[in-house]
C-alpha cells in the first residue's frame, strides 16, 4: 500500500495513532477516577462524587483546571529544559503503546522486536524525570529525580530478566505472536502448549509474574515504592516546582506507564486478548466483531491489574529507601537470574529429556 498510495497509507497510520491516543487518554481519565474511588473506599471516604454522576467527570474537571492555570517557572530554573522534561516524559509514555497488540490486527506497529522496542522506550523515560529535577534548580526535586533514576534502573534489571524468561519460552520478541501462543485453556499455562511435561516450568513462571507485578510498582513510582515523591522527606519529589500543564504532562505520562505495565502483565503472562478458553465458536462471526470482543477482554484484564495497583497503593505502607534497594538487588535480581538459567537450561536439554532429540 505505501508504494501504491502513500497519502492513503499516511492517513491510515495517523488515524490508527490518533485512535490509540484517544483511547489511552479516555481510559486514563476513568482509571484515575477509579484509583481515587478505590483509595477512598479503603479509607471509608466518599472520594470524587460531585462532578457528574458518581463523580465520573472529576478527571475532566481537573484537566480543565490544569490547562487554565498559569504556568509558573522558578526564577533560577533552566526554562528550556524545565519545559522540555515533561514533554519528553509524555511523548515516551505514549510512544510505547505503538507496539502493544490490543486485539488481533489492532496494533499500530506490529514489529518483530516489540519487546526490544519497549525496553528502549522505558530506558529513555528516566531522562525526562532527571531533566525535570535538575532544571528546577532546587535540592528537593533534584534529590527526588536521583532517587527515581536509581529506582527505575534497579528494577528495570529484574523486569528485564523476567521478560528474558518469557522470550526463551516463546522464542519470539513479537508481541502478537507471543499472545497467539497463549491460546487455549488457562492461556496455555503449561508454558505455551507444552502439556504436563512443562508443568514444572509453569511453577517457575508464576513467581515471575508476581515479581514482574511488584517491579512494575517500583518502575512506575507507585506506592509502596513512591520514594521519589515521599512527602515527608522531599515535599513532592522531582515535580515539586511544576504546576499547570507541565505538571499535568508528568502525571499523564506516569499514569500512562502504569496502564502500560498492566497491559504488559496481561500480554506476557495472561494471554493478552485471549479469554483463557478456546474461541473456536467465534469462527463464524465477522472479524470486526471478534476483534472488538477480544479487545474488551484485553481491556478487562487491564482494569483488573490496575485495581491491584490501586489496592497496593491503599493498603501497603511505604518502604524505606534502603529496603527498596535491598529488595531489588538482593532478592529480585538473584531470583530472576536463577530463573533465566533454569529456563535456558530447560530449553536446551528438554528435547533430550523427553526423547525428542
């Protein structure tokens, strides 16, 4: 199509990007409302309940408030870097969604190195936070940005090892193919269709899913790992000097990363858009209807994992910084490293063990 009608291809590509962007932004608005309502429910408060029915439009009212407020830049700040930092965080947070398969055929860029692309984008995301903390010309946001950088780098290591185990099992970094391998009952938790002979390996992957979830909390600076913005120590962390739209961009980027992590948990361990049972009965339905229903399944999984994120925020006390680092480097790193060795050894020697080579 690009060679035959480049403008049509360009228009379709822009349309796809716009649809994903609008869907993510609308989802963030209502998930943020849900986050606040869940937290309020745990603390026996009402939460947002004035703007719209049940307070559903509270996020839109907050958005309007941030847009209309005056942008205040500290006198000693580096103005260019100060404004560039939240923009970088926002762009990188949404750029990662380009390779996430939402349903069969519903993906902006269906590249065969989707996992590698996500690694690269997540590694760049820390620069926006460091730039914001440094450009503010204040010790509190600077310390918050350094904490955030150390925290994100530390837990990216364990997340990387967890994803390597998934890559070794599936033999692909193509996210759509990875989801396709998890069709069937309970998402082929006998490790991608290997049957009972792979049951011991499934017992390795269940802890990997738990470690990925906890590491995702730390990677996105969510409680109980919100040390970069601990109010009692750093006032509000790397974004303390920000207000109005720049602050809004930081918050949207942060929540976009949270929802992205929920989507990645679903894709890597819980079958993506697959509901956990065979969908052969849908073969006679129209492809558009099939894709839409499977997209709803995928979105339901995102909502479920976001609920777990919100509950962790509401009920788990904040870690000290030394406890945070100890968990990442002395617990998760050895466990995930051993898991990579076990899974790699299994992939090499399983044909001999099961008489296939």
